[in-house]
């Protein structure tokens, strides 16, 4: 089968054409029908070739595909295509072997998220699929993720996930690093975010009347509350995190242009793994790489910059440069 990302779309277009007894679909008609749908999905699509459509037909007829009963009907010197059984549809057929293997691969990837309660169903479903569909069993792990299944607070992830999904208010016991005891919060959870191998939940805290972020490893207990759930109608979290590194966002703060100079030895790494989506290369000279990012300064950004040690220098703004300088001076004093 062709590896084209639009293959499934083409198969469904062809399926509808073959099932239509009111029109004779010649190869040109099939190409036109596929092109029309592909252009709706992607206006920049270059369309498909005659050879691709013929390969798609061959695949649909094969046992690897759907064993589709496609008649090649002659009309003079031309050929049109139609199902011999007009009740046939690929949507009505069981999954073919290729689709089953693709599903199995996807499930294997999901199952690597060990310790995350909402994915426990994957481990239960995989053996059933192997038995029911005779999928080839494979025990070799071929992919891993930077996930710590022993991470403190990970046991709360499933509860929080379900509460966001089903819009349930929670009573959370939370002990911050600055406090010696836990405090109770009535919390309307909206969003889960992972950063630097830690999980955070964002939601509305009624007492403060604002969006609040809790680290899961500081949560000591979670229970349900009977308070009506307040819908999130204010925050688009894709936009919320667009201007920051990490999860901390100061209220009413605006993004600033931050310029950084990196040692040439680390330049390839910085260019291949940008610090932020807004990263731009300002210059690349004989001694250093200068980049800029447009973000709201926060603690996570400070920590990220400090992680590069003596291979980075903050050029501007002066206020952020002063923050980094102060933290470095404090670090040096620890060794004096």
C-alpha cells in the first residue's frame, strides 16, 4: 500500500464511486473525484497521478486490503469501475491486517506511559486483540519515553484527568514548598500540563478568583466536591502557554524580546533544539551565536538559561540580565 498520508481519504472516495450505479467512473473520473476531496483538505495539494489510483484499486482488491469486488467494465476502448456487489463498502468490512498492525503499534506506544492510570486499558486490550485477530506477538520494546513511573503525585493523574473530562469540582489538599502543612482548596480543574518531567494541573480557585496552578507532587489528597462546576470560558491553553517557558505565567505580564549569546560549541544544539517556538537567529559569528526569543520572563526561563552555565550570556533586556547575574553571584558565593 502506498505510504501517502492521504491514502485513507482516497480509499473512501473510490469506495463511494464504485458503489454508485448511476454513473460510470472511468479512470479520469476517479482521479478528478479524489483530487476534489484532497484539495478541500489541503488547498496546496498537487493532486494524484493515474498510476496512484490504479495502485489504490489493486490494493483495495487484494486480501491485504478489503478484497473489494471491483468490476473492470469495458465500454468501447475505455474501462470504468464499479462494485459487482453494490451493497459492498469498505466501511462495512472488518479491519484488514495492515490496519490491525497499525492499531497495535499505536497501542504499544501508548502502553509505554507507565504509571498513568488513564492508559491502563491499553495493557488490558492488547492481549484480547492479539487473541481475536491473531496479531503477531512482540515483546521487544522499541521505543521509550522520558517518563518516571515512580514520580511523586503521578497517582493523582487519573483522578484529575477524569475530573476535567467529566467536569467535576475537587477538594485538593496542597502543601507548597514554602509551607509546613497542607491547605485545602476548592478547585475547578481545566488542564493538565507536563514540563521538565513534572505534572501540573491548572484550574479556577474560587477564593482567589483566578486561574491557579498546582504541581501534582505537592498534592497530598484529592476528594470530590458537590459544588457546581464552573466552565472554562476564558482560557485557551494553547495561547496561554504560547508566550512562556514552563507553566508559570505572571498575571497581566507582556512578552519581552530576550537576546542571548551562546558559545559556538553549543550553537548547533541550540539551533536544532530551540529554547522556545519564537526563537530566531540574530547572528552567527566567529565567536558566538546570538538568538532572540519573545517570552514572558519567569522562573522556568531563568532555570533554563542557568542550565547552560558558562556557555550563555544574557544580552538584553537589562532587567532579565540583572536577575541572571544575581543568581550566578549567589551560586558563586556558595563556593567561597
